[in-house]
């Protein structure tokens, strides 16, 4: 069989409110983001595994408040006065700067420049106590923030995310296939991204629509770092 060239078309990630699918595992987090005026001490830490919606929520809050979004790893080289000028800041993946003296000091100064007058949203995969922060003053300040948790997706959320990921790639799949995938794939949004990318690439390469046979083949071809995509199968 002649295989077609699979062009790597750009994938547009949509961070609109209508693209955030609400379920019991994330409804409280969304409500907390909407109630930003009432955050204790003007700050919260949004905690959850990769792909659970932290970045999406951060973008929703930034759109609502005009906040600046910055990666924690870029803080030590950033212009802190410029970042904090508007009084609304998102620091993403904050646990990554733990143990980096310059990074921790930068977050400490940013925290003090934003608060108490502004608002600070920090995202991380793990609770603050597990980051390994070495700067005591920073550790105490971040631990004083309110904590909002995002849990692993339930069936309804995982199905909605699959539909969105396929739509982002302008790929239409049958609703029955979505349900079939949910019952057999790893139960994480990160795995959903990998699975959709693999299916899209396979469909482009073979010049065929995505169907159950193709999905079954791809489920056994997950990258080693994620393990088999059917590891979370729920029979």
C-alpha cells in the first residue's frame, strides 16, 4: 500500500471558556478562579496532574483580569517590575524552580511586588510541601496560599476532552468511537493528547478515516514515557 505524506499541520489549542468542560472533578476549581476577588491573601495555588486543565484555567483568569502569564523557569531572567505592573500575575509550573536559588528568590520578590494589592495565581503538579523549596521566606508565603485541586478526569470529562482535541485538529470521529476509547485508554488528559496525535498522524499517513481498528492498533503504540495507553482500561 502506498502511504501518503503526513503533513504536520499546526494544532491550535483553544483556551476559551466554552472549551472548558465542567465536571465534578474541576467544577470547584473553576468556581475558585471566578471568585478571584475573594482569594485569601490575594493568592491561590492550583494543583493537579499534567493535563488536568491548569493552563486552561490560568488563561481564563488572565483573560478576565488582564493578568500576565509567566513560566516559573523564566522568572530569574524576567523583568519583574514589568511583569507585576498590572498587579495580576500567573506563575505556571512553580515547582520546577525548587532548589534554584535565583528562581526561588525571583518568585519571592514577585510575590511581594504583587501582594497585597494585586492577585497571584500559581500552578503546580504537586502540593507546595512536596516542591523542595529552600528559601524559608518563600516557602512560608506560598504555603499560606489557598489550595485548589484538580483531579484526574472522569468518563464524561475525558470524552469531552477527546472531542475537543479532535475538533482542534479538524478531525471528525464517531461518538461511539469516543466512548470506546474512554473505556480503554490511560485515564489522563495528557494521554488523551498523545492518543489523538497518534490517531491523526496514522489517519493522514494511511489516507483513511479514524475507526476502531485503527484506534486499537494505536492504543498499543504509546510512547515509552507514558506506558501503554490501555493501562487504564476499565472493563
